[in-house]
C-alpha cells in the first residue's frame, strides 16, 4: 500500500549530529532497506518504506532540478553529495547532507544505491542553499524543470564549480566558521 502524501508543516525535526540515516534502493530508486535512524526521523516504519519510491520523503520545497542532477550523476557511477530538505510521514521536515555508495552486481551493472544522511553541520549552509533552491523552484513553477536545471548549471558555472564542489566549499566554510567560533569561545569566556 502506498502511504498518502502528508501536507508539509512548518515544524523542523533536528537530526542529531551523531546520527546517520541510511537507505538502500534498487537501481530504480525503490527502497529495499532503511535503518532505525531513518525510521525514527522520517516516521515511516521499515515495512511502510520498503517497496516505495524514495520520493515518499521528497519535500515540495525541493527543486526537481537537484534530483535530475543527482540521478544523472549517480547513474554515471559518480558520487553526488547533496543538501536536501526531506519530509517526514507527518509533514514535518528535516535537513540532511546526503552521500551515496553505488553497488554493482557481478556483471558490473548498477544493482543498488546506498544513501547516507547526516545533519547539516551549520545554518550558514542553509542560508546559502535555501535561497538557491527557492529560486530553482520558482523557475520550475513558471518555466519548467529544464529551465531550472539550466539556471543551476549557469549558477555553478559562474562559480567555476560543479554541484559537488559547490557543496564541498560550503562545508569547508562551515567547518572553518565552526573552528573560529570554537577559538573565540576558548579565548572569550
């Protein structure tokens, strides 16, 4: 049975920093496994999630262009690190940074994708990502996903980065900021 899509709420679930949410899908994106951390945060039981398209957790605030780029990248057996806003079963949302492992069968064909999700390490990332995703979503609503994707490509090209490099740079600046804050905390009681 397909779970009904919840209505998004404004309530955010904070993913604990030490928690890793794991899902495994077949080559089409159908969930074949999820760990206890995923079920706890998403609200879907393993039985409810297994057999469903991974899009059951896609938040409507997420632009399709990001998922298009993700699938385009991982189907080429290249890793894709993304910052995603997911939706829980009850309509709450949670932000995660997702990384993939691509598994192949004995013939070398893609058998499955394993997604590892962690808490987004700092608000600075969301302060950059949320406006970009809003812009992409606005473009999708008026001109379609292809236009949104072209905007994303142009945005990344203007930075001289691909999406993974863009995310890595955000993470680096976040880590640097956290280190500086830690330094000031030690200097100033």
